[in-house]
């Protein structure tokens, strides 16, 4: 059998368990939008959508291209677009029954005009501090009042987004209270059936008292908690692996990789691995104390990550040889490298690490039989 060189094992049963952990954390009547944007955070949108479709009430994606892929596995459940739609994409969005976010009366009117007889489903985003899209909070009541009066619009709900739900609890609590006051007033006066949703993973973990009628978990479905208090209830679904492709004994004074940033200060055993930054392994971890796992042991990264290969120190592992498995992210033996840890080494966040795993990395699914 041909061996894979760089691959991600995705445990679909773990994703289902993580969804169950979300379900158990929120009231039974609260809906769940499973956020599967960016190829389900690098895990593979089609297989993740299939695995969770029976446990979610809706799906969330970034754009219409992603929505078309997910809709094939959604069993008719609504597919929400979380990113702003281009004017040229609107007709397809309406025809496909995707639910786009609205940032202004003009945008809603454009959907109404295009819908011609069919009801265009929309939801309105309120800017309560994210500054990315939506109607500014002070104008929300008036704008939404007008939007609900447009013909050919089906107003499904009111949303907002939390910019600091894992960084600033005081702001987040105040923001949530403010949003629910505005959204509740709108629902009571003009939109009794509106779904009210604001909470991402960090929001629903940290602030269950502000849950609204639907939550939008992403990261936590993949087993990575943005807040430490929920970590023990989640199982990371993805293990990223590569292989040793060469082992060499080198003497002191050799330089390793581009920039010659690392010089051996003694004789060392060095393994070259079959993955680099073109696989998504961040080049920024060079010189930051990063390590990989081989034979269950930590092996420090040496010198700069190159496009296709990475060198690590295996001086302490006399039995390492070509084709041995290496864990770049995940667990091996009793050691674990989390997406947070790899993100810290790279000066970035877990979301960026997972979505940065490139197409060269084969996704292999475990945990559910085909
Ligand atoms: C990505 C996204 C989410 C999910 O966020 P996580 O932090 O991954 O849970 C929820 N809502 C919106 C609008 C998003 O863009």
C-alpha cells in the first residue's frame, strides 16, 4: 500500500460527541446552527455536514459556494450565509433558498426586488461592536421595521456577533444584554417569529444566560474550546500527521535550513519530515520552541520550516527511521499538541491553524463506518 506523506485523520464520532456536548449545555428548545464554513474548519465540509445533520437545526457557511456543497448534505435544513453577499450572487442565493445576512434597508430592498413572487429569506445583522457588517445598533429598530414591510421578503431573524467572548467578559456581558434588549423589542413589535442568535462557541460556553433562540457553534464542534472551562467536555477531532523521510547523523557545527538560523552545537540525529508550510504547517513556528511527536516523544523543530519539508531533532530517539509516523497536531502516546499550542507557537489562533491546513493534506475519516 502506498503510504500517505501528510494527512489529517478526522474522527467523525468525536464531532458528534462535541455536538452532543453543545446540546447538553443549552436548553432543549434552543436551535443549533452548525458552523461548517471554510471546509468545516479544514475538516471537510461534506463529511462533517453528513455526520451532524441529524443533530443540528441549520448550517452556517461563509458564502454561496460553500453553501452549495453543504446543501447537498443538509437534508433540507436551512443553510445560512455568515458572510456578506455580492450583488451579483443574490439571484442564486434566492433561487437556492440560502439565508443571507442583511446590513441595510437598501440591501434588503434589492432582495425584495429580485425575488419577484418568491419570498427571499433573509436575516438582519445588528452591529453591536464587531464592526464587520450589519445595521448599527441605534438604527436597528427603525431599519428592521422598514425591512419587515418589504414585499417578497421572509424575515427569519436577528443576529449579531461577539468580538471578545473569549477575551473580555465585562464587555461581552454588556453587549449581550444590549443586543437582547434591542432584538427582543423588535421581535415583540414587528417580528414575532424572528430567531434571535448571537452566540458563537465562546459565547455559548461563557454566557449561557444570554443564549437566544439559536446558537452558532463552530470551533467547539471540532473539539477545540475557545474557553478553558469547557475543554474537558470536548474531544479534538483532527490529528495531523506526516512521516519521517530521512534520518541523518550530523556533527557539531552544521547549519540547518534556510537562513542558516540553527547550528548544531554537538553531534545530532536529525529527521527530515514530509510536511512544510505548503501543507499549512506555519513557517512562523521556526525558533519558537515548537516540537512534533515521534514515538510518543517531543522532537524540537530545527531551523526554518521549508515549503515541503521540516527538520526535527531526534537525537534522543535512536530507533527512529524513515516512514515512521509523526504527529504535527494532536496526540501520540501520552503527549498532545493542541491547536491552541500550535497557534501560540505561530503567533496566531486555533481557528487559523485548522483552516490553514491545505489541500495537499489528505483527509482520512475515522469513527463512523461508511
Ligand atoms: C465563524 C462564525 C461563528 C462560529 O464561531 P466559533 O468561534 O468558531 O464558534 C459564529 N457566528 C459567525 C457570524 C461566524 O462568522
